[in-house]
């Protein structure tokens, strides 16, 4: 099955590389593009069983390795000048699936989107690793109806979406210590709806965007399977045997992002606060990025530095970090990145991630369990990626 899928993908890629668009008898035009990412990853520290520490959950692998991160096929179907349908297929070693698909209507200063995509406040990433709050809050896909209207320098938008369930994702490339996120929306019993509004202003060099989303936790999937089962101290605020109609199912998240261009350098800052039931989280990041002109090259080198945090229960001391539960840890992430366009369709990226986690381990607990103190994880990571587009 896997060989058939790969063969079909290669043939399809070759055929469309020769002709990037197709016109069919109905007059509908189809355009196709794609992307493949091949990457080298190295987690700090020596690999091999003899070098493993005694963490309750091991790092997936410290040994340097190479992988095809993903292969993507994107299709755009043009029904008219104003109406397009867009679908993106994602392939990895195990499966292929429709990652995003939505109908888009654009006319004058209005935009309507219906289908599965990221929330409209999401950013197109400039590095392979998202900011911590990007992964946690706006990376996941949702089914929504989204409306946006621009008037002069102002933008207003609103959305109605199926709420994304609480799930887990990686802070960077290693998959060992995952954090709590708003995951991709799938078919879920007890599904709920989330409502969102946003507004922004664009003053050329200064851009400001603010937003808020509100809804209810998904029956069982969120408040029972995640909050009660995965956070030991949640029962101190709400009994584990609570019934659905008595549970705190309130849910909201809100944020603000500011972009400022100063001397060809982009300065960006973002803050998000959320509350799911009794569990509050907050995070932020700040980053600087700049394109540097290189001698003997027509393409610039993009440099980026980012620092961000994601904290659990920031205004209290109920949900203290637990060593056995990575989703309870407070985290910080420094990202240092460089990217260079070899051609218009080929890019090479170098990124280094400096991670810090507050695991909750103490000397007293370690001594009582007769083991070494594990107050942090040695899991800084390096990535080198070749990104090929067509």
C-alpha cells in the first residue's frame, strides 16, 4: 500500500510539474503545487542505551537522524474570479490525509471562508518550529465559517467553528515531552461550537491584531478525558465523579499581536491567555527577523531570533508541575534560525532550539525515590531542513 501511494505521488508530481494547471470542459481551472521537506535532526546529548537517563519517559532518540518530514500536494479549483476551493493533502511514512480544505469567496474588501483550516489569527510560519503559543493555540485545524472585512486601515472579522479538542503536540522536533494544545477537529461525540471575533489596524510599519474566542468544552473528550484524567490536582477544584450538567465547561482564549518594521527588521510580539474549565494557561513570545543581503547572491539570508514561554496556572498554585506529566510543565523556548532560498522553489533552513522545562522535581522527592534530581531536561535540538516546492 505504501509503495503504491509513493509511486502514485511521484507520477502525479511529474505530470503536474510539466503542466501546473488543467482546464476541463466545464471551464473550471485547477492549479496544483506541492512541497517536500527533508530534514536532519539532532537532540542534544549522546544516544544509545548506555547514555539514557532515568526520566520516567525517555527522549525518543538522541541519535542524529534524517527523515522526510512531510510531502504536501495543494490543489486550487477556480470556479470564478471570486470563488475558489482549496484542498491540501499531507503524506508521511504511514498515511495520507486531507489536511486543509475550504471554499473561499473574495470580493472587494470582503472575504468568506467555509471549511477546515487554521483559525484566521494563525500566522504562516517562517521557521519550522512554531512559537510555543502558536503550537498550543492556533496551529490546529478547525471546521469554521469565517468572515472578514477590511475598511481603509481597519479589519474586522468573526467566525463560528466546531471547537478543537484538547490534545497534545510537540514543543519542537522531539516527540517525548508533549504539551497541551487545541488539536485538529475530527468527528467527536459531544461536539461543541466556538465563536470568535477579531479586529486589527494596519498603519504601514505598525500592525496590531486582537481577538477573542469563547465556547464550551466538549462533553467527556475535554473536561473528563483531559482535564480530570491528565491533571492530578484538577480534582481539588472539581470532583472526578462530577456529572456533565454540574461540570465547569466554560472555555475561552484571547490574544493580541503587534508587528513593527524598524530599519527593515521585523519586531513581533504576541500574548495569549486561555481558560478551559478551571485550567488557566498563558504564554507569549517576542521575535526579531531580518533579511540580510549576501555578496554574489541575488537572494537574501533570513535571520530570526525568538524567545517565548507557555505557563500553566499562571495566577495560582493549584496545578503545580509534576515530573510524570509533561503537560503540567511550564516551558520556555529560544529559537535561533537562518533560512536561504537556493532558488525560488528550494530553501535550506538551519534552526537551533534551546528548551527549558519546569518539571516540578525537587531534591526531597528525588532523595525519597533514591534517584538523581531531574529538575530539567537536556533536550536542546538542532534542525537542518531542505524544503523543495513546485
